[in-house]
């Protein structure tokens, strides 16, 4: 009788450790998957930001005429991707105050847990600067 009780207790102890190890392994797997998804979204945000910067360059006229697009197909991305673009053109006055010249925003804020963001600051030919921020989820 004592051997069967010992066997049952040993099996319960083994199964408890086995289940705990599997829970930890699954948690680590999902954490790594979430991190990889954030990295992928950040790469896509960098890609979109680079395309916009290449399209407009340092030309104030191109930036003024530019209309931000949240259509992923216009950046050769999958249709399931969501994009938010925020562009701000500003100039520093003589007393180092920031003077906003124009601002353009397209898209909504990310509602997903996984998203990536990339921002770049670029000088224009007329001495002003553009801050472009792209979020992808």
C-alpha cells in the first residue's frame, strides 16, 4: 500500500514540474513572438519613412504639396498593415523658439498591442526642418 501511495505522489510531483516547465516555455515563446512582431513593425515603419523622405527630399514645395497616404499598397505593403503618419514642419526663430509652419497627420492611433514606430528629422533647403513620424501595426 505504501508503494502505491509513493508512486502516486511521485507521479503527481513529476507532472507538476512538467506542467510548470511547459507554462514557462510557452510564456517565453509568446514573449519572443511578440518581440519579433514589434521588430517587424519597426522595420516596416522605417521603410515607409524612408520612401516618404526619398519622395520629398529637402524641397519645401514638395512637402507642402505632399498628401500623406495611409494606404499600405502605396508603399508596397500588405493590405492588413495599418499606418499612421505625422509630419511637422517647423523653424527656429532668432530667440530659439519653435515656430510651426505646417502639420499633416493621417491615420488613427494604433489599437494593437504590437506596433512599431520610427521618426526622422530632416533639414530642408529653406532652413526649416521636417519631423516625420510613422507608426505601423
